[in-house]
C-alpha cells in the first residue's frame, strides 16, 4: 500500500486551474523529485501536501489516514524552503531546538536530538555560532536540521539549493543524499535542476501545466521518455 497517496488533487487560484487532477502514489522511504518548468505548479502541489494551501478537489492519504482536511500542524510533515529564514539572534543550537522547546520536549532529549541531527549534517562544531557566522551552505543545513529534529513522517523540500552557488549546491546535494541514506525518510523534493533530479531521485515526476506528464526512475525517463516534452526537459538528444 502507498504511504502517501494523492487522488485527483485539484487547485484553482481565481479562475485558473493550476493543479489539474494529480494522482500519485509514494512508497515509504522513497525519494521522489518533482520537476517541470517554472509556473507548472511544483510549489503549489508541495504546499497542498503540506497543508499550507487547501485543495479544491481530491484527497490526500498519509499512512492510510485521510489528511485532506487536517491542518498543517497535524500532518506530521516538515517542509524546507528555498529561503531559509533562520532566527538571526539565536545560535545554531537554539535555531534547531526551537520547535522542540515550544513543544516542551525535555532538555536532555533536545540535546540528544539536536546533537544527532548536527552530526548527520556536519554542524557539530557550529552549534554555538549565529547564522551570520555561517556560510550559505551551512545555513541551509541548519534549516534542514530544524526539520530533522522533528522526525517528520515526510520531508518536503522546495528548491532548497537554488540560493547557493554551484560548488555549494553540489556539496549540499551530496549531504541531502547522505541524509536520505541515513534516515530513510520519505521525501518529496522540488527542483528545476535536472542534475539534482537525476542524482537524488528514486522516481521523478515530470509536471507540466498542473498535470503529470510522466513518472519514472531517472533511467526510465532517459531511456523511454513518454513524449517530446519529457525528452526535451530531461535533456535527451532529439
Ligand atoms: P512552480 O513552483 O512550478 O514554479 P507554482 O506552484 O509557484 O509553480 O505556481 C503555479 C501557478 O500558480 C503559477 O501560474 C502561479 O502564478 C500561480 N500561483 C501560485 N501561487 C499563487 C497564489 N497564491 N495566488 C495566485 N496564483 C498563484
Ligand atoms: Mg516553485
């Protein structure tokens, strides 16, 4: 049975249907990447899954539970955005532990969780620094760390690396792959970067105008693109 299931998801803004009937089944532990041109609905679809937008049609199931009408806070998903707003006056440790503190988690448990996340993300030596004393890549890793400590059922990433320069992007991409190997958490990752998609994904979902053009492993998309659009988007020579 699918772990996360999208059934006929629809979304309109004004009179414009930006998500037009998305059906998708994601397995537990899978790393699924959404790709497609700017404006095709990647962020909107992720926000619908996160519960940050309400859908106009369709159903969402997580681990057998209908979460369509559950508020974001109850969905047990954690989202990492492109613009990682850290708290500037707090240390890395405080940034990463903030949500746990609000939830009144025991201090010893907080220490343990943040310590473990910091280790995975190579941030152990930076826990007492403030964000402005970090590189862009380190800041993005702190944003990911804030998601990890909550131990969500599903990670949602919206173009998390697009504000980084090329070298850092490559490095952080490797960190994300390692994170997924270590935690094995179900992940949906949005990008417009084919290299990121092809190197990170178990399966890639190609979107166009709010609809799915093709779903497949990176190899399947390379070898058997369903149509001209997918072929061009994935970069197969015509
Ligand atoms: P992507 O992330 O693939 O670039 P988006 O999901 O951000 O695309 O946007 C999909 C479409 O929905 C675009 O045409 C965009 O202008 C529109 N859109 C997104 N958010 C809103 C909103 N809050 N209000 C109105 N239109 C929106
Ligand atoms: Mg977007």
